[in-house]
C-alpha cells in the first residue's frame, strides 16, 4: 500500500520555494507569485496541493496536537513552551499563513476554478474533497474561520470569518457536490490519473469513498450539537473506505531535504521533542507490538521507523480510523454487537497497517458483553499516532483521561483550540479576539 512517488522531488522543491515567500491568503497567489504557473491546468495543480497538504498535516498540524495529547513531549525551545501550553499567536502563524491559507487552500481554490472553467468536473470534484479535508482541519483547530469571502484577491483583502456551524455546512456541501460529480461521466478528455493523482492514481471510486469517510467523520464531530448527526454518520461510514484503503502520501526520503517526511526533518533539524508521555507509557506497559515501530526504545529522543524515517507516510484518513469511528457510533446507538465487531476490525486493520501482524488482537479484542467507550477511544488513540484527530476525539469525549503537565499555564486545563495567528490579528480586522486556549469551538459544547 505504501507507494513511492517518483515526481515528489520537483514538486516539493516548488513547495519550498513558494512557502519561502509569505503572502496574505486573500491574494490569489497563482497570479502574483513569479514562482507559480501563469496559466495553470488542473493536472499541473493537483499533485502540488496534495503534497502541500501532506507536508502541513505532518508538520505543525501534527506536532501541536500530539504534544497536547501527550503522544510526545516538548522538551526544548518552542516545543517545551507548547508542552506547558505557553503558546502565542506567533507560534501558529506559519501553519496558517504559509500553510493552510497562504499555500494550500488558495491553490485548491484555483484548482477548482480552473477545472470548472475547463469543464473538467472530476478534477473540480477532487479539489472540493481536498478543500473539505483541509478546511475541516482548520476549523477544528480554530473554530470560526474565513471561507466564503476568502481567496478573492484584491476584491476582498479582509474576508469575514464564517461561524463554525456554517463552515460545517460548507464541508458537507463540498463533499456532496464532489460525490455527485464523480459518479457520472464528465465528458472531459483529461482525467485524474497516475501522473497527477498522488492519493488514488485516478481511481475515482476511492475518491468517492474518501468523501463519504470524511462526511462520516465530520458528522461524528457534531454529535453533541446535532441529534441527527449520529444516524447520518453511520450511513456515511457504510459508504466509506474498504479494507486496507487510506488517503496518504509516502515521502521519497532521498538525501534532498525537500523529499523527506516532515517529522523526520523536524527531528533531525531541531530535536526538541522527546518521545515520552502517556502514549509511550500505556503501550510499553501493555507490551503492544506497535511500540517498536512508533518509538525507539533505545533512545527516547528518537521516533520509531514507521513515522520517523525520511520516507515515512503522512495519513489524512484510513480504513482503520473509519472502523473506530463506526465502533463509537454503534456504541452510542446501543448496538454493542456491532460496536464490538467494528472495534475488533479497527484494531486488526491498524495492526496490519502498522506492523503487518494482527496476532496482538487476541490481547485486546472485545465482545458485546464487555466493550466500553474507553476501549474504543484508547485503541483509537494508539492507532492514530501523531494524527490531529486524536485532539478532536479528546475534546469530544474526554478520553483518554489526561493530566496537564506540571508547570502548565492553563491552571491544569488542557487546550481546546488555538489562538488566531499574529498575521490575522495584524491584517484582518474581522479576526475574532484571542481569548484563551481553553476556548471551546462550536461542536465542543459542554
């Protein structure tokens, strides 16, 4: 399943160049930046936006949540401050300014526009799925964010912030439109394929299943504020990923840093995160065989080979995550037989994905008689090592039970959202006031 992408080097070189120059997300960078294509095509844009997304997801979008959720420990410099929750708007500026808005979603918006104008509905649909994937992560970090007035260039240099409930409506609209367009022939001569589609190599059925999987995840996020979300999420999960499928990028890992996985780059260049904490402790105590690929037991400053190598993958979503999601939904529906079956399949699938050996399942399998929500969320916490979804899960459920580290600046509470970045505070008067990291987003109702 883990494939090597032969064209990742030149694309990541372009990514490094484009992200070296900061620009406001409300500008249309495809027209203003001389490093960008002047007459872009959907096929030329697609691989770049996928790689940009993966690099950000495996970078700051992974590090902050994994520190908050004690999958890793910030030990020095900015990482030590993050470990104590001593975070400022400057600390998240790069993820917003040079990542999600300044590069990724601006270019995805261009991809959608270019494909739509060319009558390439399948390319536009793929773009809408990618937009939903990234916009969903942005709103889960910050809550209210710009979307409906974003990406309009000089026509609107200070876009309004849409409230998160409206953003979630937009997520489902994007995904529904994408699904509808992907299941019919668009009549276009050019289609996503092995030369530009880094996720599924032109398999549109997999893109459809990815879209349904995302819809299931987004509905799950809102079960505390929408009493219809649970049923909707189950229906979408049933149409999601098949066994062994995942949306991911595997980096090439050559000697050029632009081809190396983001966690590997961070560790080799900074080394201010150590791989100790709650996750390390519970896996070590349980004799979990995934421990050997997650962590380096001989050196607690080293990440294990699965995600700590130059050619490691970055996952957006996987089949095992979908099955954990289904297990929680079935548990909340009081269908314990289905909950246990989905949980067992999730653990099995994750063991296969990570170590290609499912024998450990016999140590942690569950039945309808003994399955608990804590079982589901604990194994999901283990399975989604370094995934930002773990932070969302904790905010929704309070699981796993975590104690804030000594010396934290939040009085023993854990963060529930991020500060709006300094660039927004300075340049967009519509930016909501930064209050506290314990501010709850819309779906995180008490």
